[in-house]
C-alpha cells in the first residue's frame, strides 16, 4: 500500500444475508471496527438489506454500497435499481461490473461506460471491477482484456473525477476458488491497471485506489496489502463473517 492513498477494505456479500442476518452481522462488526482510522471500510449489501444496514451503521466508519445499479435514473427496466433509489437510502456507492454480473447477467463494457459517470453524477462512489478469465490468462490475453475493460468503462468519466472511481482487479479464476493470485501476478496486473489510468491522466493514476479481489482471507491479506500498487481488498467469502472480515481490516491497519 502507498501512504499517499487511503486504503479501502470492501466486503461483497453477493447474494447472502436477509435483513435479520445483516443486522446480526453489523452488531458483530461495529465493535470490531470502532477505532479504525486512516482506512475506508465498505460493505456491498443486497438491495433488500440496504436500508437496514445504512440505518444501523449511521455515524460509524462503514460506507454502505449496492452491488449494481442501472445507468438510467428511471424507466421501463423491470427488476433494475437506479441511482436516485440508492441515494434516497443514503447509500454511499455501488459496485459496478462485478465479474458475476458480466458472466451471468450480460453486463457489458458498453453499459459500464454509462453506469460509471451516472453513479458519479448522482453522488455515488463507483467501485469498478475488472479482471480476466483463466482462459484469457492462459492465452496471454490478460493485458488486452484489462485494457479493453478499463478504457471502455472510464472513457466518459470527466478527468477531474477519475480519482473518485475505485477500481477492483479481480481475476475471475481467483474468485471463490481459494486460488489466490501470486503476489507477482497481483502486483503486475494492478500496476498495469494504474498505467491504463495514466493514459487518461498521470496525476489521477497516482491517486486512484486499485484493490485486489479473489480469495482474500485473513491469512493472505497482509502480504497482498504490502504490495506497492495495491490499495486494499475486495473480499467475498471471507467478508461474510464479522470476525474474519475484521481480521482482514486489521491486516490493513498493521
Ligand atoms: P472471494 O473473496 O469469495 O473469492 O470473492 C471475491 C469477489 O468476487 C469479491 O467481489
């Protein structure tokens, strides 16, 4: 981690936790993060539990994000959720382009090109996820894939707002598999993503936060977070339990 960028530890619950389970979790997490400083802690919560989690974490260090958002403010898009629906709940931000959205629900780079600026305009912090499949990595296509994803998604973001976007590099082969990227693979890919941001603006590239995601656990968090270009972690499975998520937060503090 670099001392000039505030680190972010984000938990992505995915499709886990009812409102009752979310409230139990928050009650377990809050005392564990009460004295966290110099670090942003984010929870990406299912839509149905957002209101409850925003309310029960008000005044704490936790920022509450959605896991997706439609680019239009309203319209005939059955089943979708818009930025004004999230800001009304005092939600702070949203994940965009998570690989599970891309893989299973047809999320495209073209849609992300509209979603990222729409989130910023609405006052929601976008956390843009990028990452290659195992086939792409084996074929030597990692950089080409990342270039396409980053350039398309950031193309319509005003240069002076680039630093408000957090990027999460999540190699798909490392998600939920226990097969974490090697330190070299993670550092190399994230430095490459930072260089892509420099293609838009050199100063923004030095300030933008880029996280690693994919099988981050309390046992491997510290060594990943020690890498120079990695500004935090996006955690799936290990964020579902307040004790293990707090252990990852502790790794970022030490
Ligand atoms: P895991 O930490 O379960 O591998 O999930 C990573 C992820 O997809 C977070 O968004």
